């Protein structure tokens, strides 16, 4: 890219917000797990929707490729430029534009972090429910572009379910102002959902109108031990019936996962006296008094125990105890790195198929590598399992990781056979771009290409992500 | 259309399912309120997705225009052919393809009626929550095409929120099989939401994978009298906090609406001894015991009474009493016809703006016609008001109805000024097609046109509906 063209882009945002020095660019180019390292002629940090629009106008005029970036926390390389793309970081656009507690809505800039939006809701005694490990740094624009999930999906849905309206800059620089805060609006095609989950390939989200919720008056958290995923599923069905939408968490983890946490995370302790094969983290959040909610959950768990669905259970008696239970689940991703290489799968299947998926995917992996350690965990209630596989102790890490594609192939094959998805919540990015045409219905893939050509005919927005475009 | 071409279409579905006789066609062409009367050379009644695909292939090849139709219950003329379009009725495709009670999903043909799908859910002790006045005849395909709303939106969302996957025949006859039953799936663009609410202009939905829910163990229904919509809104906020997602109904109706019902609907009676300005129908549906749920609602209503938000309230003590309360709300649309002409608006505004909308829209109408009788009612919790206006007693009905456009203009103007929508749940169809470009963001309208050209380049699907295409 010519220095003159870079100067023209830089002039839009001002020299202080056009980073050309590799040292200044570094934090935008390093992917946090070290899987990718990006390159770009310039990082632009626009301060307004109008500046984003002028950047895309100039890109459109000059055929310049653009990679939009939020908090740079994505797990599939969607935010990483390959070399000749201008990187547009939304991080300076972090205004809370308006909050309407009576109507339970909030309008924010795309560059606000998830934590900042949660806090803005909290400030008016409301809840913005999306919750992720990276919430302190991930941004709402990125959450929208990737249809982020996390630990509150069961009751509140993914980001897609939380958005009422969008402001988007299109590939040619036009601004679509769709910042509505309506609960119902049947006036034509729903464009909002086209941009949510499109990973920056159809437009750059610059603002969003989001749903807020009443803050739960009580949260009751329990750890339980269950004989099997099938029993866990039966318990899930029971709790869906009694707690309904107040069942906000239903996570599963295997004994080996708990072992990893207990071994590597300071201050953790086993919630039960004896070891069990499978554990559940359960939370009910509602508008009723805590004592009432706790009694109800305890009664349900006691009933499940009677029926043999549970082997043990403990309902947290304090916020500290609840936090300790949550920590067992939340540390699981992190501590795996202490056990050597880990091959990851972010898979979903129909909820009722989770037990079968766990069994068959486990067999498929063990057939490939008998000593592999299976650490599947995650959002059982959403049918979304992070099917992680840790290397056998003592095996060469690089040799283990060289099996990544082959193992993926097997696990994805089982998911596909059960009507599942190869990316439940992390997206496609560049990591799974080549896999996508092989798992998608061909007509659906053609439709996606047609939509891409319509909204970004020059293929300038986040090239090399999601789709394989014919060059 | 040539008899030879009609024969070719008829051959696809068989002669018994190709209706050419006007008498046979009548039920597909008469709009139930008599606003439109359609014309078509032939009504086709395909029996399978493959037949729908062959119809659209032939239409694509011959440039034949197509109007898809479900239960013919739409309110905006979206299902009515203008003369040269082949009408494709989905009503023979009514299979329940599969039900998964453990995973809370169901897959159905598009021609199944809403009641049939509700029943199939009931048969496995589950709830399909969408509920509309026309549920006995409206079809799932039509519900999807119009993103149907109804009386359960507050807790369960509109049809858009209830769909997991779709099967759609595209304008050229290709079949998109997107019948997934996954709760989470981030593998590319969400095409599902493009077809939901597109009113048959982008493709013909032939099958759908839908969400099911646990059947509530208890439903508690109350009628309440409130001093004003602003007080009603405050009560709504209180109940959202305590009942959360178990608050399944929060409907408002004015005294005059209750008067109309009491006057014209047999067997109805005033729930209170004294008249009040505004009434609320409130329902809480949950997994807790009925006595517990009733106590909780009664406590909330007593608190609201203390604070002056309510003037009176009664919680139903039996199913019959609950049905009687529901009847007061449900009869409201129907009985209006006994009071002469009625000019209708299906408007939404941000929830917190409902009181202001009611006041300003009322003023705008009264300014135009001081003796007009305002009968605004509906889904306060969704911000969706059916702002109906009944003619002054004794006025000439035709003269009153001649003010339709002018009154619409005023009411829609108030809604637009408050960030609202001119069609909250009924859609655009032909009724509001010419209004749409005037209220939509121009960029959004251009995007809609671009999507239409991409998916239906010949403009064959439901022509003259939703969008104004350049011919």
C-alpha cells in the first residue's frame, strides 16, 4: 500500500490515531493464544461513525481491504489481518449513548467493552446478561459480529437474542441507521440478523440498541454430582419444567476437568468428599426471595437424588461459596494449558443428543489415540460442548498437536452425524473457513456467497474470513 | 396465462390439486374482512416440498409470478393475488415431521395450522407458545412469513424467536435445507431471519424446526383497574422485576373497549362494581404450584394498590373465571364492528413511550375528528398498541372510513416521532407497501431492495407486496 494512500486514511482519523509503527500496532496484531500474528500497513482508530464511514468510502474508492477489530479476543482468527488490509479498531468509540430503564433498553457505541455495558446497566439497576470470560476486554461490536454466547445463554440467549437495533457502516461507506428500541416491528426484512454473526464480512457495526432485564433479586448456585450425561439431561428437563426461564446455568464438567482445576488453580477445593464421574454447575436467578428460591432448588435436587439422577449435591449458602463453585467451572479452560497440549472443539448438537455425542466422540478420539485424555465440558443446556482433548502425559506436545486436524475431523464428523454444528459459539474466522463448505448445505453456502457479493461486491471487508471467495 | 402453461403447473400437483374453477378458488381469494378480493388463473395445492420446488422451477423458467398462501388469515393483503399470479396454497402439507420432547424441539410442515402444532406439543406434554386469534386456521408457514406475534410475545417472543431452522424453496426452485434444531450455531450468516417476516417475497417456507417449552404447571390470571397508562407502565416494571419471564401477559384496554364488549358479547360481565378508565389483563405462567404463584401475584398487586398504581384488582379463582377475563380482551377486535366503522393502526413504540404515544395519538385524532371514539388496546408490555378508532355514533360509515389515510398519517406520524413502527405485528403486505419507503431509513430500504434482487432477481415471488420494485 502506497504511503500516499496510508496518509489519506490517516488524515481521516488524525495522525495520533493512525498507528504505523510496528511497536504501536503490536497489541492489535498479537492473537492472545499465539495462534496467529497479523500484519497491517496501518491501524486506524476512528472516533465516530462518520469517521468509520469515511474510511470505508475511501476503501471502496481505492479497493483497499479492511479488517474490523473489537477487543481482539476472538478465538478463530477473525480479527487478524493477513498483511495488506487496513485494520480498523473500534476501541475509541465507547460511548453509552442512552439508557432507558423504564423500557429496558440501552444504546451503545460498538467499542464499549462488555463490562462497560454491564456496568451501565447496573448503574440503573438493570442487567445486561451476556457474560464471557473476556468481558473486561471484548467489545460489543465484536460480540455482535461473532454472535457471542457465554454462560447466560440458557436463560437470555446469545448476543443475537439481545439486540434490538444496529447502526452499521456498509462496504461503500453508507451508514444504515437501524438503532430501533422496539420489541415488535414487522416492517420488512430483518437486516439486523444478517450482520449479527457475520464476523465483519458484511459491514462494520458502529452502534447497537440492546435489551436490558430486571436484575434478579436472588441467585442460587449449586454443585451436583451425576452418574452420567444422560442423567444430567434428565435433571435438566426436570429443572426446565420447574424453574423455566429462571434456570440460568446448567454446565457439565468431567472428573478429570475438576482434577485439573484442583491441581492448578490456587485455593480451589473439591465440593464433595468422594470423587464422581460428572459434575454440574446449576444456577437459578429470579425475582423471588433467596430463601424461597433456595428451598425450591433444594427440593428439586432432593427429588433428583431420590430418582438416582444425582449422587450428591450442595447448594451454596453464601456468595463466597457460590463464587467458589463458579471458579471450578471458569478456571477449566485456563488450567488445561498446564497439562500440555490441548486440541479443542466448539461443537453443538441437539440438546437431547449430548450424551450420545459425548460417547461417540470420545470413542472416535480414543480410537485415534488411546491415551488421549478427554476433557469435554460446557453448556449442556444449550447442547454446546467444548470437547477438549488433553495430550497423554509425557507425549511430545508438538506431535500431539500435529493430530489437530485429524482429531477435528473425527469429532466434527460425529457432531455432523447428529445434526450438530462445528462452531457453536466461536465462529468461523480463518480457523474453520476451509471446513465450512464441507459441512454446510450447498444451497446455504451459495446463498451466503450471494449475500456477500450483494453487500460487499469488491470483497473488501474482512477478506479470507468465513467464506472462500473466488478471486 | 396460457392454458398450456396452466396445464404444466397442474401436472406437477395433479389435476385434483389444481383449482381453476372460480367456485373452488373462492376460499383462497376472499380476504376475511372483505378488504380485498383476489384473482388467479389457478390455485395449486402441492403435497410436498419437491412439488413446491418443481412449481418454482417452472415459474422461474417461464417468468410466472407466484403468491404463496398459508391459512389466508393475514390482515395486510399479503396473501392476495392481483390476477396473473399462480396461487400456491401450502395447506396440504401438514405433517408433524418429528418431535423431540427431551430436546424441546419439533419439526413441522409449513401447512400445519398453529393449533395442530400446539396440539402436537401438548401431546408430548410440552408447550408451543405462539397464540393468535386465528390459530385454528393460520398456518406455521404464514406465521413465519409474517413473523406472527399474538398474546404470548411478552414471555416467549414472536415467531422469529421460536424458530431454530427452516426449509425454504427459493425463487429458482432450489431447496435450502436449514432444518437444524440447534440452540447455538455460529457457522456463517443467519439466513433463517431473512425469510422470517419476508412475507413470501424471498422464498417459500416449506418446513420449520421450532422451539418447545415446558408446560407451565400453573397459570394465574388477574384483571386490574389502573388510573392511567403511566401507572400501568410502572406496574409492568414492578412485575417484570418480580415475575421476570413468568409474566406472560400484560394487556391494556380502555373503558370504552370494555363497554363495547359488555354491550355486544354474550355472557360477559364487568369484573368490578365501579367503572374505571383503564383495565389490565395480567397473567403469570410458571413451574411453581398455583397457590404459590397466586400468593405472589396477589402480594404484588396489593403492593401496587398501596402505591396508587391500581384502583382495583381481582385474581381469578378458577379456570372459568380466568377464561372470562381473557374473553373480555379477546372479544375486543370482533365487537368493534358492531359500533360502526373502525380505523385501525398496528403500531409499536419503545415500551416506556406508550403513555406519551396514547396521549399524543389521541390528540391528533381528536383534532381531526372531535367526536371520534378512541379504542386503543393491546400488548402494553411489548409497546404494541392496536390504536383503533371507532366512528362517532350516527356518523355515515363511509364518510368516516374515507378518513382512513388521513388518520393513519397522523397516528403513524406520532409513532414515528417516538421511534416507533407503523406495523408492529401485521406486516406490510399491500396495505402499507406505499407507506414503507416514507418511514424507512433510505439505506435500509435500498438494502431490502438489494436483498430482494439477489434472492428473486425476476421479482416473481409475491409481487406487489412489501416493496415497490422498479418495473
